[in-house]
């Protein structure tokens, strides 16, 4: 399906973002105060890199943004950004440059390769997010926050229940910059147990 070049596409061009997705993170961040100066952030599924661009500005030079993606990131980014090309199903703490310090926030804009069969795609997205939750168990600090992209549909209820076990506050977010016709929705867990 051909995507319309909307207001956010043109704004991203003007402001130097490599993708319009930056505005989804910006909206969620502004509403829920996710990213702060000096924070250590893990960005899963970070390519082409607009979340890296936004998050690195927010954490500043004393923070760190560690990106992970199957695909390379071809941008020039500030020194507080590190990128690892890897599959999150193979990822362990040892692969990351953490210096023994857990992340304050984990963000994931990952989407599985879609098949067009809505229920199968939603299941794949659930499997990705369950892996992210597993990783958060090891890599996210107590009271830390986790933001993941999910698909609307039955598996979302299952994911939400799992989030409620690990986080004191769980919210669904559909930013204005996320296309209304898209099934994507973001799930935010705050206050990790
Ligand atoms: C929508 S894009 C992310 C866009 C990014 N947030 C940005 O602002 O530029 C989703 C990314 O998830 C990555 N991805 C999907 N499955 C993955 C996996 N198992 N491990 C690592 N990355 C994965 C894809 O390669 C793709 O680059």
C-alpha cells in the first residue's frame, strides 16, 4: 500500500529526522516523561535511527543510547549512541556496553515482517514483545520504564496482563502521529517491580 507523505513526513525532513516515527516517541515522551538527561536507554529495533536521534538529544552527552537492530544504522550520530547489529532473540547482557549499570528505560519500535494475515502478524508481534519483556527482566533497573509497539487485537490483552505483573502502571498509547488506519499501538509499563 502506498503511504501518503503527510505532515509528519515533511516535518521529519525539515527537522533532520531519518523517519517520521520520531514524533511517536516524542509525543509519548512529552506525555509520560520517559526520557531524562543522563539516562541510559536501550532502543530495540532502532534502524533507520529516528528514535536514536530523538533519544540521544533527550539524554544528552552524559547519557547513553544503545541501539540494537537486525539492520545497520547508516546515520552519523552523537558519541552517546552505540549500535549493535543483532537479533534480539540472541541478545544477552554481555553483548551490550552497560558497564554493569542497568538501563533506565527500554524502548522498542520493533515490528515483525508482516504476512498480511492479521492474526499471524499479531502473534509474531506478541512473540517479539515477550522476548523484550524477558530482556527487561535482566536489563531494566527497578522502577524503570518499558515502551513497546504492539498490534491491536487479542494478543494485546495477553501482553497487557503480563505487563501488569512486572510494572506498577501500565498504559496504552496511540500517538496522533501513528496513522489512524494502522493497527499499531504502544504499551507503556512504568515502575518496574
Ligand atoms: C519500524 S522499524 C524501527 C524504526 C525506528 N524506531 C526509527 O525510528 O528509525 C522496526 C525495526 O525492527 C527491527 N527488528 C524486527 N525484528 C527484530 C529482531 N528480532 N531483532 C532486532 N531488530 C528487529 C527491523 O529490522 C526494523 O528495522
